[in-house]
C-alpha cells in the first residue's frame, strides 16, 4: 500500500482526490488544502472543495497558512509518504517539502507543458484561441511548473467552450492520468522527460483589469476573450455609461458594419458589434449593470434605441 499526501484546494482537484481515495494500492493519509475563506455576499466561511471531499472520504485534513514553517514540515514528514500529489493547491512547496516523498511530488497541471506554465493555464489557452490543450502529470521542482514531465493527455477545445466548461472537462480527465502516472512510476514504465525551456510560455493569474474589451481587436479575438473570462472575471464593456458584462458571443463571417469599432447594429432582433479589421461579433447573452443576465433579444426589448450606440 503506497501512502499518499494529497494537496489541492478548488473543485478542479476533487475528482483526482476521490479517485485516490477509492483506488486499490493507495492510501490517502492526509489531505492538505488552503485555509477556508468566506464566500458570497454574506461572507460565510465555507470549507474548500478539497476539504469537503476529504472529510466525506474520512481523510484527515490539514490547512496550514504556509508550508514554510517547521511545524508544517514536521507534520508532513511524520506521515512518511511515498507520494505527494498536487492538483491546484495554490501555494509554492518549499524544497524540503518536495524532498519528503519517496517517489517525489507529482503535480497535475492544466496545460500541455512547457506551454502555459503558471496559475491560469486553462483561461489563457482559451483567451489565446488554442485548439488543443490537456493535462500534464509532472514531477515538481523548485520552479513554477518547470519540473520533468511524466505523462500527458490531450483534448480539443470547443469553438464556443468557456474556460469554466473546459475547467470541468480537464478536471474529469485527472483521475485516469494520475493513476497511470503513479502506477508507471512504481513499475518503472513512466520515465521523466525534461521540458524544453525555449518552448515555454507563461500563464499568469488573471487580473480583473484585463476583462475590459478592446473593440479594435478582431471579432474572433474578442470572442475568445469572452470565453476565457467566463466564469471570472467576466468580459465587460460599457453601454450608455453602465457596465455591460458579456457572456455569449459569436463571430459572424461575411457581415459588414457601419461606424467606428464598438458600434452596435441591430438587425432582425439580433445585436451585432463592429470589431477591428472590419469584423463583426454577435452578442447573444449579456448582463447590464443593475439587471439580470439575459439574452440579447430580451436586452433589446428594453433598449429599442441601441442601434448606433458605441460600446466603450
């Protein structure tokens, strides 16, 4: 029986944890998650998804503010784990923690390394219009997603798929590649492969300021940004001095639009916006400040004079 310490925090890590809890040959001796945080308008303190899953599986939970303390190190060391498995934990592991497990620290990263190293690989893939992504199982080192690769699994990104939808699909792919990786390490069939640093790209955490739409970009680029910013922080522009969030868009080929970029054209109950390069984007789902999320057709019923308005 191989002893495993699992480290993770959000929903992305839950399927991998549940898989390990039920997998023959592995014993999850501890689940490490970030401290619980208040959520919602009422700021209610809620357990992290990983904590909730671990408790449901009768696994001990540890939620230190930092892994850099002697207390945290000694606690992890006391379990003498064969593996530490990490999936979206959200904190850097000190070198002495990386050195604890017999077979190393295995991380599940949401991109095809060495591309998209960093905190937001899934969102950045979508924003950049990538067609394919996947999960890379890797051995962790002191760098940020720079360790040796072990196994990869790929998936195509849907033309209209949001970052949130892709997030869920990649999470569901984690259990299979995780077990293949751990089993392969144990039996020697999986060998570490160095990353090519010249092919590396970065995927830094999203900033809310990035969510503002630049209508001089092409319709395709705006569409990709809307998808990549969903569910957070949500792409946004301004309409009549009010914040307008964008949830559903669709580039339209073969359609021209008048006026400057950002100008709305209403045709047969559809809402189109002129983008850079004389391209056109249809808005299909929006949310105006102070109102609920709605279809563009419902929005137009309440804003009959939208035609010709320039989005800011």
